[in-house]
């Protein structure tokens, strides 16, 4: 895969970002690699960009503009520009990198970047000089202002008017108590032309559970367990031109289906990536509170056109009982040139139930195994990283992923505990190396086997 020329810091702090790689077509997500010699902005779009002439290179100035546009929700497309034309030829200077980091990240990130460069044998004179020269740069808000789409509210969707069949796909494993609420929420939807396909992998399937629901539910009973096995089987049984993926421990509002359809229609997108909240009453995070190009795919709340699977294949079953199968599919769709929007109004409450589901299969998340001597990260994570990204991106992803994973799952996201995780890493370094070694070896086997992508 060809990596996009960008600021060094992005591959340090966000190495597994979709937009670090070029897609097949230049008309997809070109906001991220803006080129001022080929692309023009409207007057409204220009108002959203704080142009920075302080950069040394023109490339850095363009990349900064593109980064602002993407974060502020401007969705450019340029079908007449080839990828070769978009590629910036000019290299960035150390000072360009430090300007970028200081503008958009907190001070501890700046010094992390500086120390990492020093220990990576970069020229210390250039690093110190760039660090000092940029010390007076002020931090810039990347979210406000952002692009508004006021006409969306009253948009009359021709897609909704055409009444397409939506196939709602739900894998479930030992969660009937929560699945009951899921099905009741679907029954209350204001959009009615849907079918429900459930792949039930419960240890003791309760067939009577489904008898009281209307419309009739298509249930696939599977003895073998695997979240991508389940979703692929449901896709094969589906009749719709649009698939809506859902989890068995989630709650949604009555306009959930219609919002996904409306978003796909309004932005002429192929995928609508909905927002997930942790509890009732939670606010949508600021960076997900407005429309923008999506940089992730969540198989618990996403609508996908059938043609995406027809071109890219279904979910890779190498990820069964592991993690990041949805992230890999999202990247594969992006690389194939499909357009995916982050949809702030297609919301769900994700209860993240501690029993049943994927957590029954052996991990809290991608970097947190349930057993101390299990691989860290899960082998599927390294399989994904190594399959698509350059070696230095993989290394950076491991550095920023492993240390926070030493914080127990129930305290996940509490940044004040990060220093303790670094201290813990020193004491259990041999164990961490063993866990990483096991994961690396298993991911090597997976890569040698190749993908297990099924096709429609």
C-alpha cells in the first residue's frame, strides 16, 4: 500500500488512520491530502480554514489545510484529478512538523515527539532548533468552526421515498435479555421496509424466544462461534440492497433506520457510520457531532450498500473470535474507493454488556486479553496492521496501544493513570515481550495463510 506524504507526527500518534494510505480513486476523501495547485475551495469553505503561511514548505501548508478541512467536516471530491497529480513532491522540514504538532496537540505530545526523534537518532541540532523556534505557536481549535449542512434537516430523501428493503443483521451469543430490547426498538422504527436476520450462536438456543415478534425474524442457528462467521452467514441470507449492522446489546431511537438512509442519500455515500454512546443521556463527542468523512467502521451501527460487499468481499474470517475485523473491512472499503460518512444523528446506546458476545470469546478489547499470558495485542490486530501498513507505522501503533492496555478495562480512558502503566511496563517487560512475541508469531501464520474473505 502506498502511504500518503504527511506530517511525521500523524504516523506517530495515529498510525492506523485510514487516510495514511491512498485509495484507488482520487475522488474519495481527497480533503485529507489537499493540493492548492489543483483544488479550489468555495468562499464558505475558505472561511473554515485558518491559512498558515508560517510553514517552511508549500506542501506543509497544503497538508495543514487538508487536515483542517477534514476535521471541520468539509467533504471535497475531485473525480478529474488523478492520484499521481495529488501526491506532493516537496519534503517537509523538521520545523514544519513542530508547527503542526504545536497547533493541534497538547504540550506533552510535543515533547513526546521531540524525545522520540532524539532517541531515533534524528539530527539533535535540527530538532532542538525546530522545537525552540516554534515555542510561541498557539494551539488551534480543530472542531469550531465546522461545516454545517443546514439543508439536511428538511432534505426530502428520494432513497427513502423509493422504499428499499433494509436487511438488519444481528449476531447474538447468550444475550436474550438484551436482545429483547433490541427487537422492541426495531419494531418502533418509523421506516418499516426491513427484514431482520439474526445469527444465533448461543450455547443453548431459545427458539421460542423469537415466536412473539412481528415481522417474522429469519434466525440462523450456528454451533460454531465467530462474529464474522455470523455476519457473513446473515449477509448471504439477506435480500436487501442495504445492510444495517447492529449489536445485540444496543438501544436506538425510532428514526435510526431512516437517518442512515437519509445520510447515505444526501451525501451520495456508500456507507453510513453511526455514532455509539455509552449510556442514555450521553452527549455525542464533539468530534462526532457533525457530518464528516468517516475514519472508522463500527459493525455495531453502520449501513452499507450491497455493492460494497460485491466489490470488496465480505468480512475476513481470520478475525473470528478476535478483534478489528470491522476496522479491516472499513479500510478495505476505503481503499476500494467507496465513500463513508460519519453520521452524528444515527445514534445507538452501546451497553457493552460484560457477559456473552465477543467478551465470552476471550478478550476485553484489541490490546487487553483476559488471561495474563495470552498474546498482547490479539494476533488479529497485528495481522491487520502488518497486512496494510508500513513497518514503522506498525511499530508506532504497538507503542501507543500496549502501554494504555496495562490499565484495567474498567478504568480504560483515564489518562491520569498512564504514568502508572508506563511504570508497570518496566516491571513486567519480560512478560510483555513474551505476549508480543506470541502475537507476532501467530499473526505471521495468519499472513502466510492469507485472508479468509468470502464473496457474495
